[in-house]
C-alpha cells in the first residue's frame, strides 16, 4: 500500500456525489476511522441554525476541533464531506479524492431530495465549474489530489478505484473533468446558468 496504516485520506465533492457511501466502504476495507464532517461539526458544537433552518458551520472551530481529534487517532482516518476544502489548511492529509458527478445526474438527485431551486442552482453550477476541485487545488499540491467521475459508477466501484489509487495501481488524475459542454447542451441545465 502506497499510503500506510496511519494515512489521512480526504473524500470531498458536491452534495450527492457519493461521499458518505464511498467513505464508508473505503473505511471498512482499510480498517480506518471514518469522520463525516457534518456529523463531526454537530457533535463538536460547530454549527448554528441560519436562514430557512439550514445549519451554518463555523469552519474555524470545526478545523480546530478536527485537527485536535486527528492528532489523537492512532490508525488511519478518512475525512469525508463537502466542507473539507474549508478546513484543509489546518489538517494534514496525505491525499484528497474529489468525487465529481455529471450536472444532469446531480439535477435529478437534488430534485428527488426536494432541494429548493436556489440550492439546486448553487450546487449544479458549483459542480459544472469545479468549485470544490479548485478549492482543494488552492490548499494542496496537485500530487496529493485525484478526481473521480461518479456519474456512471456504483459506490463500490468508486471505493475500489480509490483503493487502487492508494495502492499505486491507478494513476491520480485531476483537471480532466469538464462539465461545461454538458451544461450548454442540456436546456434544463442551461437555465440554471442565468
């Protein structure tokens, strides 16, 4: 294994890209502790209720609590959540996997989850222009980052790709996913750009 039994692995991406499912599978396979950032933030009182009863996370407090906690972990850890880029600068990660998903699939998933239109627009456009990947790239060196397209894969398949990357059998890839042509071709998606 290219990354040892004490590895610190981040899994991030927009909502509905598969972070929770994939993180759970990878953590079980490796015997690593899984830290879901949303749950961790609530457990450590790093959230407050904002407009429309949405939780607002204090990322400074979350980063401090997470750093302190990660120091105490003896084995490996997987940190999963879309907030990861907001706390990357203060936690030491060996690799970050950014899960990406076609805006078309995300649009369906968000509508099925009952997201309000403004949240749908915000998340689909963020995925289309690669906001989370860009934020991760600003915090880490490119060799520590890999993007995976989850549009046509199951969580088990994505978990296996991650294991293969960790074992050094699959090359890390970043910057190859471009959803803008998809956004332009699809009328439903194009309306979200206005």
